[in-house]
């Protein structure tokens, strides 16, 4: 996230995208969903990085959706059996 934000600030006018891929819930470091979403928002309040997410079966779809929506992106889910 920090690298994407720095690149966005250095590249005047270009849109920087960050794509999150996940197949699980947070299990290491900060695991509180509200705290994770808040931390991402605080890092990207200016909206310089558009965040999109792809959730594989088992992913925390609600967290991925929240992060994407708060940061100008969208999310999609990969359905079981289509992996």
C-alpha cells in the first residue's frame, strides 16, 4: 500500500491500482477487521490509490468489499469450483 501510494504521488496524473487477492481471513499481525479497514483508509484518505479485490473461497468477503468500496474500487468473488 505504501509503495502504491508513493508511486501514485510520483506519477502525476496516472491512476494507481492495487489488486488484493485473498483466500482466507486475517490470521497474523492485525486481525481485527475494523482496524484493518481503518488502517487502509487512513493510509489512502486522499484516494490516490484505487483498490480492487478478488476473494477466493474462504476469504473474508465483507472485509475485501469494505476496503474496495472505501477506496474507489470494487470486489468480486471466485465461486467454489471455479478455481
